[in-house]
C-alpha cells in the first residue's frame, strides 16, 4: 500500500485518512554515536523502518516524520546531540492530546532510542492518555519489548541493532572497520558497543527474523486492542516485559544476563557499572549556564 505520509498530506487528505481509520504511527530516534560501523542516525532509521513495515502491513493510518532532535540520556561520545529530560513528559502528553483533537484514536509510538528514562516517560504519557480518554489507545515502546523471548532486551550498536540495520540498510553498515578481539569493557568504553560483539554475532537474517516477529506481534496487539477496546492489553504488555527483565537479572544465576549483555566474565558487570555511573558522567553536558540564560530570556 501507499502510506499516508503526514508531511505530504493536504488538510482534506489528512481528514480523509483519519476518517478511514484513526491511527497515527510515530517513530522516535536520536542523533547519537553508534560505534564506528553504524550511522549516527541509527535509532531513528531503525524505528522508522520497523514502524513503516508495521504500517504497511496494517494498511491504514497516517505515518508521521521521525523525531530526531530529542535524544535524552544519550551516550557520551563524539558527534552526539543531547537534550535535557525536563519537559519531555509534557511534550508527549501534549502531542497525544493534539492527536486526539485531530481525530486520532490509536497512537503507536516506537522509539529506537531507549534509555530507561524515555521508556518510562512514554509509558507514563500513554497510560495518562488512556486514563483520560476511554475511547483512545496509545502504545509507546522500544522494539525489544515484543522480542524478549528471542533474547533481545535492547543493546547499543551491538548484535541486535546491527542485525536490524543489516536487514534494512546493509550499505550503511561497515563491520570490517571494527577491531578484532576486543574485551567487553573495551567495546563499551572505546567503541560504545553495549551488548554482544556485532563483528562476531551480527547478520541480516537475524535482523529479518526480529523485524518480521516484531511486525507480527505489533499488528496482533493492535488488532486485539481495536476489537476489545481495552487499554489493559497495552498495560499488561508493559508489565509482562518488566517481569521478564526481573527474571533475567537473577543474582543467583548471572549467566543468562551475561549472555544477553555480551559479557565474558562476572566482573564485567562491575566494570560496566563503574564506567556508566562514574567515568561516563565526567563528560556530561553542562546545562546550568544555558538554563540561566533561558530564565533571563523568559
């Protein structure tokens, strides 16, 4: 099918698309370092391609442009853009309300950039929206929320993101540029790779499998929500994933978590935690002077 692209629609065409079926498809990305082998727009490219695949299979709705300039809690690496978390929850609540005012009753938000903070913000905003409007439904997730059973719990520039990029954009991926035989903490600190080594584990077939399974499950979920008109289906999906994460992180048996995270030794947990909490924060963007300037302008 030919998607109804919001950017290209005239008012009468948008109204017609909403009347046909009031569903909005919204991908989110970031402008962020994704190691040496992936493009800086990986998060958005990935989210847009995966959500576009869903929209085309579903066959209805309006596809919105990807939001790139919104990366919160991005990796502290070169060529990366970051914005403060302040105001993000308000932005998504306001966006959902405006979409409701246009006539949309189903909103699907897929974020390819997924620090814990943005995932929580999306879940809070969508649940607030559904509580306020009993005739409207919104999903806000990263792709891995529907793929935990195949071992995908989210990574950064590692196996899974590279798999998906190899499936959609093979010409934008250069695995040969990555060094060989790096230890886990070297991959994290020097390359920004958090997860299984993509040079060893990534291939396009894995990406195709993940994309097809995600598409199937997303469409099944949407169809069930449409049929039953029940927001608990979405909330239960959120909770089911949280439960799977808790099951994965078992201090009595760290092997499954180590496998998912691409760690070779248990001490890698401590090394990565130290880097993320202590070392990485040294390069954190300083906002105080900018905030002061904003107050003066206001």
